[in-house]
């Protein structure tokens, strides 16, 4: 095992498998090819197991399949935007609506006033949240529990949790953190929705997203 295990010594669980392949000769050729593919650096296979999350700090509750379209983003549609919504309902009602196949709409995420984040649709898929086909195809939709007329609904915990989520989305897809790419539902062409409304503090939100984005970037650099 000498050479191989020395070369891979610092990388945790890998050295044993690698060393066996290197030392095992022809009998293990098939295994070597399979292992080589696994180590080639190609993207991890996209998983669709129930409960899978795109954002580690979320919990999963599945939306009805009638409220989104199965896709393979960002391979088929680049993800370029985050769309900020306000639910105009409490959290339980929002989840019930997104689970209801007759609702014909749902967002990828719901952020509660407590700061809890729930993912209901995979980012791979096109959620029906913006009321505009192109915007749905190219965005991640984030709902915030509350009413546009009640500024007290937009809690510190909600802003902070949502900003971390948006920063993570921006980081993963290379979306610039600015108001051209992080927009309100009201700014989507053709919509008659007004959310998140005039009480949503955009400068504060963008500042929080930027701070979280920089923190995530420096961790992964
Ligand atoms: Zn909306």
C-alpha cells in the first residue's frame, strides 16, 4: 500500500479504497474504472430522494406537484434571480395552500417570523410563484410569513434567516447580490401582486445578504 496510501494519507476515508485499486492489478480493473469515475470531479449526481434539501438549514415539507414543474435547473434554465414574497397568511395556512393541488402556486422556500426555513420545492424544479413563466424558470422564490401592511411581521430573526438563505442561493448559482437580481414579487413584469410591500427594508436586507455571502465565500475559498 505504501505509495498510494502515502499519497492519499491526508484525505480521510479515501486511502483504503484507493490503495486496494492501485495494488490489486487486473482483477480489479472494473472496480478501478468505476472508482475513477467517482473521483473524476464531475458534479455529484442530482438526487431526488424524498426530503432532500438544497439548503442545509431548512426543514422539508413537500408542496403539491401541481404547484410546480419538474425541471433540471440550472442545466435547463440558469438560476439568475431571487424573488422575495410575503405570504399574506400565517405559516400553517401557507404550507396548507402549497400542499393543495388546487392552489396552482407555491414557492421553493417559506421563512417564518421565528427564522425557521422550510423548503417545499427543490431548486431543480420550476415553482409557480412569480406569475410569469420566464421569471419562474429563472428564479428561486422565497416567501416570508406575514402581511405587507404589518411591518412588525418582518422580524429580525426572519430577515437574518432569509438573508442567509438568499446568500447561499446566490453563492451556489453565482448570482450577484444586488437589486437587479434580488427582487420583489411586485417587480415581476405582468404581476398584480404588491409583495413584499413598502415595509420590507431592502437596504437592510441587501446588507445582511452581502454580509452572509462574504462569510460563506471566505469559508469556501
Ligand atoms: Zn408574492
